[in-house]
């Protein structure tokens, strides 16, 4: 039986050895130290009871509980090791080589029986990518990707292929976790203008046009990462391109897709543009966290409807890690960032602590759900190598620095099955520690000599967004996101500016002239349609008094002709005649275009 305290395995220039976990942190006697620099790889079984490592000459397998050596395999070139889920088979891989005469090389992927130490099967696996076969948790089925096909074996019988899933140019696949029914997600890259797609199948139903449980197609995908949740009900797909054709990002372009086994699929809408750094499922399988956007990056928790539940705001972060019990979330900024961490209680959405692990290249939760491991390893960084063990409240419980000219290559926790360590109540007060705290060195910005004696003015390069609860509160509408609030403020400002502009212009505008009412006095009819038509036209054109008695009315057809053409070129429908009465006698009704005057023309 595995010990109750997880062990810590360390591999570096000082050799391979194990350290007891909290609270002792002393070198363990379970595994005798392997001195030298020849250790290339090690691995634990899924339950932590078996340990295998390569010393450059052989691969050794021991039982961690009783410290007994089980087998030694003569594989000096092996660089990859992996146990099957139930500790039945040990898989080894070494680089594929071919003889100089051009004949086929020997198989480089071996499957060994852990009980007997015999080789069950050997395969040719040229690429290191996806080198290890995938098992279901009960080892009922095992799958390999071979020449655009997925070969399925049952009950560890590798001499007979039980089923095949054939799709044109299958690039990757992932088996679902958990018990039966088993499901598999496959990815086929697009070609010749056709989109890429991910399909979900249930084993062994692969034939027929409606065999797929769900299908999601998309463009802009050179590679994908598929993440099943723990209950095997949904898959998150991170589709990424190597080059962003818009030039907005050096890291290419990424999109996040959600696919459910009930056939539903959606594109997860991320409020901020930029790369997708990390996506991780909660162990409850009901929500996931995404870290995305140009720096400072945003982090948001989404539910199974792809709706945001809680927004952590912006900050220097590029990774997210849920605790084994799913009740604590760590947002961290490693790599080219300073190593700032934010530890959150995801049930109450409260910040627990904000420790800083500078120059960290590795992060891992302890299986007990209380302790955190951070390390600086080579070859990512060859200086200041070492590791630290933290409590999630921010206290450093143990620290080890590699001596000068030494390197740390790998460090990891001993794994345990779920349920071995029960979840404990979250505490917000830092636990006591004997390790002295080190204040992180804050690099001050350069100031030119002319400004060094003057007071410092605080200026921010980026606008920081605070955390925001996106859940709709009972009895109130759903709160708007920061982007929606910003757009709403812009629209309100534009509307107010338009109203002010209208109010400023209205006093200066001249009143519009009122048109003179037209003559509505009914005219007698002559009985001749042509004459009545002429009278009607004259009544429509007339309506405003002429300036003097010698000119035609301005709105009259004759007046319009005179105003547009010279007198010699003007064409009149009727020759000009003197007005029947003086203009002063017209009155408000306009000129007296009566029947008698018209007949006199």
C-alpha cells in the first residue's frame, strides 16, 4: 500500500532520489539515491504504487510500498516510459533507426507485462508525438493511431485488431475517461478549402452516416488540443494556427470550441482579443476556466452553456490550475512573466493569497489538495535551479536550491487515486513556516538624470479590470460585461452630444418662411376641357404677387421662363398681355385669372 504522505521525486545533476512530503521534507529511504547524470527518464504508475526509471543501462521497476525490485529490462536507449491505468503493462519507446542498407528498422515501441517482465508486443512508432497507446480506465480497450486509422485492441490482446475507425487523414484522437460507454474524439485537419472538424464517437459504433455523436467543423486550425471533462460528457477544443495572418499576435491565432456528447456544439465567445494561453476543466465537470487575451490577460469561468460565471479581471497570467478537489483555483504567470500567483476560493469567489514564485518553469498540485510545488528546471533556465513547496495560503514550507554549476531537470509528486485524501475546509490565514520569507525584488523603472530629483508620478500602461461576478442575481437582471458596459457608455455619450449640438444650433436658425396660401376660390367652368385645363395650370403656377405691374408673377410658368432664358430665347405658351387690374387691387387671393381674362388672350 502506498504511504499516506506523497513523495517528491527529484532528477538532476546530483542524481535521482526521493524526498518525503510535508511536513518532514527529508530524503526518503524508499528509493536509494541513484548517483550520476545517466538517468534519462522516470515515471510512477497511476496509483503511485509502482516506480520505473532508466539509469542509462537498464529500466528498473520497483514496488514503492515494500521497496522490492520487480524487474530489470535491458533497454539502454529508452527515453519514454508509461504504465497502463491498472499497472498491467509498461510501455517503452526509443528513437526509431534504420540500417544503412535501407531495410526496415526494428520495432521501437515495446509493451511489457509487469507481472512476468516479458514483452507482449512490439510496434514501429517513428514519431515521438503521441507515442503512447491510450487505454480506458479499466483497460478493456486500447487504441493506437496507425496510418490515418485508429486501431482498437480489447483486453490487452495486441495480436488481433478488434475494431478500426477510418477517416481520411486522422491527425489525433483522445479516449474519454471514466467507465463504459467509451467515447473517442477524433480530429481531421482541413485540406483544399475544406474545414477541419472534430467528431465524437461511441465505441464501437463507427459505421453509418449518423454514427457520430457530435460534429464540429471550423477553419483556421493547424493543430488542436482536445480536453475531455472527468464525466466524459463534453470536450473542449482549442484550435490554433501557427501564423496569425492579421499580424496581431506572434503566437498565431486560437479559437475555443465546446462539443457535447448530446450533439450540441458552440464557439466559446471570449470578451477580449488575443491568444488563448490555457483552458482547464474543473473536476466537477460543470465548469471550466480559460485564460486569454493580450496582456494583461483575462481569466473567466464558464458553465456548460458557455456563459461566463465569474470574471477574474485582468492580470499578468498565462496558466490556470484547479486543485484535485476542484475547490481552489490558481492563476499564475510563468515563463516570460514574473511568477505571480493568485489563489482563489472558487466556491465563494474570494482571493486567498497572492504569492510570487519568481523564475518558475513548473507547477503541480499535491494530491492532498493543500500543497503546491513550483520549480525552476533546466534546460528552460540553467541558473537559480531549485524547487519550493508552498501552502495554498502563501507560506513557503520547504525550499531547495541546487548548488552552483548544478542543474535540476525534473521534479514531480507521487500520484494517488481520487478519494485517498479528503477535501478539507479552506482557510484564509497563512500557516506558520520556518522558512524565512523573501521579499521579491521590484525592478524600478529607468529615470533620466533630469527627473531623478523630482517626485514620481504613477502612470499605468494598461487599464486594469477588477473581478466581476457574472452570475445573475436573484430578483435582478443579468449584469452586463465590461465590454457591454463600455459600449453602453459610448452610445449614451454620443446621444448626449447630439442633443447638445441640436440645442446649440436651434436659436441661431432663421424661421422658415411660410408659403402663401394658394387661391382656393372655385373658378367657374367654361364647358371646354382644354380651357378648364389651362385655367387649372394657371391657378397652380400663380399664388404670389408680382413685384410690380409690369412683370409676371414669379411662380408663373411665363415668369420661370423669363428667369431662365434671355428674352429673345424665351418661349411662351401665351403672348404677354397687360394685366386686367392693377396689382394693388389683387388682394390676398392673387391675380384675377378669370374666365373673361383668359378668353381675351
